[in-house]
């Protein structure tokens, strides 16, 4: 059974590494936030809760509660921190308070994470992630409860050039894939090159920035240089997020995602409307789907919830 579960973990790792994620590259967590409640608006215009996150005064999560499609709590993850602000433990509980899983974090004398010890629902060690450091590289190794290696990641950051290389390996040492990140003069990633197990490039990602260092565009190309995904981000004059467009072209089909926002007085979005338009060559008219998310935000201050 454990072998089957670990095969599933490796499959998820493998597929997530090869997938082109739906990503909107900007930070949407406001400063001085105390609590965020996120709702999905259903067809009857009712607000169905999907997530609730509480933050401490330092901006770290205290807990994160996840809800199912009916708006009922599924589980809650609680976070604990060391005196210096580094995470020391997180654990998930069911709505009835039953322990589901947990992770303990252990650090070395330099404050670098050394081990992540994961427990199953019975509180027994399930798998452990070990971090090993050298001058310009870091290796991450995952072991099951019996001590067998399950996967490995190697991170290389040469001191003589602005790049970062990340490689993923199977237990037998064969490579799954690699990512080479190139940085600009201010430390932002300009280009990502993704290579397969034999070193062949299968994806490139180009990121564009405005004069303030904010991401305003990201394009994903396949191995032939053909666009797989393109994202544009527009900001309002006062610097807050205004509009995001994402286009995914495939053979005979184009999917376009548009996100528009309403902002509160502190610059945090409290309303996000999504429009998905799907066009195919053989369609008379495109398919259009819409959805809306609402966020209620409370801040660490004397003010009550600020919703615009």
C-alpha cells in the first residue's frame, strides 16, 4: 500500500513539473491583514465560502480553513512559528478536531531548514524531507517511513553568474527535468528554460516588468518557439491591480481568461470577476463562462472590515 501511495506522490510530482500552471504573477495578500474570507458566488447569487485565512501581526498565517463545494468546512491547517518568525510546525485537523496530518520543521545553526518531518493521521512519521547545503548548491531529498529515497532535487546557484539551476531526479538517479532561471540586474527572473531528462529544451518562459519592477507580462513558449500561454497584467494609476488577461492558444482552439477587480480603500481586491471565453474553429459562437469571487478583509487596526 505504501509503495502504491509513493508511486502516486511521484506521479503528482512528475505531472506538476511538466504542467503549464495557470498563474497570475502578483502578490494579492494585503499588508497588515488580520483575516481574509473568500467566497464563490453561485448561480443563485449566494456567497459560498471557499477559504478563510487568519494572519498574525507579522503577516504570517495562523490558520487556513478550506471548505467543500457546499460551503462546509473540510479541514483547517494551523501554523506555529519560532521566536525568529520561521515556521516550526503545521498540522491539519478535521471539522471535528481530529488530527489529519502534520509537519515539523527543524533548522541548522545558520537558521536554514534542515528537515521536514511529516506525520500521518495516526501521528506516525510518514515521510521526511532532508535539506543538504554546500557552497553554491542545495540538495533536497525525500525519504519514506522506512528510510528509502523517493525523489531528489538539486538547486545550484553559481556565484559568478546570475542564474539558478534546479534539477529533479527519480530514486534511481535518473533526471526528471531541469529548470534554468536567468536573473536581471535587480534580481528578477527574466527567462526560464525547462529541459527534459536528456537535456532537450521543451519550454521557455519570458517575463516582462514595468519600471517599478512589477510583472506586466509572461509568455510561455514550447520547444518550437510557439506560444503556449500569454498573460498581461494592467495596474491602476495608483498602483493597484486592475485587469489580468490570459490567453491559451492550441490547435484550432483559443481559451481566454479575463479577471477584473474591485479594490478597497487600502488597495486590496475584494471582488474578482472572471470571464472565460473558448473559441474553436468549428464553432458558430464562442462559449462564455463567468464566475465571481468575493473577499472580506479585516485588518490589524482599530478599523472594522474595510470593503470599499
